[in-house]
C-alpha cells in the first residue's frame, strides 16, 4: 500500500504556510490510496493529549479493521458551524462502541462526531486551529493532528518528554540468556535519565510517557509531547538483530526518508509493521516534517549520540559508534519539537547484553542521554 495523504491547514488560516511545512493536497495520490475492497470497519476513535491542561494540540486517531477508502475535507467556518476537518469514508461500517459525539474542548479541538448521510467523522475546530491528516498502517489508522497554536511563554521552564519504548503486550526485543527485555530496560534507562536530568538541570521538567509496564500506541507517545509543548522528545530503545552482531553499538535516529535496508528493517520492527509498509509511506510523510524541527532534531541527536557513547565507553571502552541516522519511525511522526529515537545498545551483542545486566552500565548510558539533552537545551 503506497500512500500517505498529507494535507494541512484550514482555508483562511495563514499561519501553516509560514514554515513551509504544510504541503498542498496531493490529489493524484488518492488514486494510489485505493485499498482492497473488503469492507472496512471503524473500531475506535481515540483522542490523545486532551488530558493536558491548556493543551497546545490534540491528536485524533481513527482505528480501523481493514483499510478504508477515505477523502478528507477542510471546511471553513460557516454560520454557526466552526471550521472543520471532515474524514469522508466510503463503504465503512462502525462499531456500536464508537461514540456518536465526544466533546473535547481543548487543544484546538471542540468536538469529534460521526455524521451521515455519507459516513464521515467530523472534527469541529477552534478558530485558527489547523488540522493535518495522514495515515499509518498495520493496523490502519487515520490520524488528525490539531494544533492550538503556540502559547510559549517567556521564562517557561523547559520540558523534556522521555519515552521508554514498548511496554504491556509489546515487550520489544529480548535476550533470554541474560533475562533482558527491551521494554523493561528502556523503562529503567528512562527513569535513570529523568533523575539525572533533574539533578543537572533543576529547572527542567521531565515527563515519562509511561512509568509502568503498560502498552501505549505509537501515536499516543508523541501526542503527549505535542499537547504539553515539550522542548524535546526522546524515545529510548535497545537494538537487536536476528543475525549475529559483530560489534553492537549506540545509534541515535531522527525521522527521515531512507532506503537503507538496515534502517528499514529496524523501523519495521520498532513500528510493528512490515518493511514494505515503511517504504510506501516514508517519502510522503517527510513532507509533513518541518525543516526547523528537523534541524533541531539533528542537533539533539548529535549531542545525545556523542554523550551517550562517551559515558558508555567509560564502562565498555570498545562500544561502537553507529552514528546519527535517519529512519521512518512512526513514533516520531508529527512531533512538533526536536525528537529523536535512541538505540542505546544491542541486546543481542554479548558484551553489551552482559553489561546491561549491571547497574553501572545502565547508569552510564542514562547519564550520557541526560548530558546530551542538557547540552542541547543549554545551547539553544
Ligand atoms: Zn524498540
């Protein structure tokens, strides 16, 4: 399936053009969007970020069984109707548990509702709040990101969101021999990073997307960072390979298009999707990515990579440098702040796996990640 539809901005809203991030609609791609004609079913509508007080944005995720054919329309305010994003669905049924109307009233979004005669999902927006629409696969999701606009205040304390990868029913990679599970190690690293960051940058607020072994959707993770207007989003993972690993190492990723086969395989694993899906979606998604944000991500990635490697080498002197790389990680899609994904070590490389069973190596990696983030925040 080769498409991603990216459209943005309500008619009459001038701000989205400012950073050159919001492309024109791509009608020619709609043709490619046509999925197999099995009837799709709208299973759920999730609204993320609305829990944050005074949210800077919300994310609405329509979850489907099967792949729907859809069109999206951006409708201006008209009479008593506010500006809207309408997702028009063809040949789609929906489950009884999908609420007909959900009031949100924060983050630029007033309400999400189902409408007929054509089955469609309508988002009623606040004035001037643009909504951007894209989709992800496996399972099929239509995502609408609504922005309430920045309310960044002077002297606001910096906010960092740390995202321990996986959790709940998705443990990620594992090393059975050493009893290492990626979701557990990532959570531990995130907690260690948070406490280190609080110690070296007392003014900085640090939030974790999860603090227990619960599952979170990839969309939910960066939605929180967007809603809170975070200054940095760092997703923490451990690398693994089904093939023998000769040197392991640390790598830090930013979102980008890539045709590098290894990066695609890694992205597919972290996304829980197939390599073909990643290739199909990546090039169009790149247009959804803002240039200024991409530059900030590269800077943040460079600092995290350098510091993590340095601290890691204090325990494992031969720890390999896999460098800053680009890959199509769903968890980073739509993030409005510099955002990176760290693969802090290899669970399937014996020396690193053994080191990861010890507190001093975990602490060294976490100190490195924290120093990298601090160095980025100080240099802004
Ligand atoms: Zn992972």
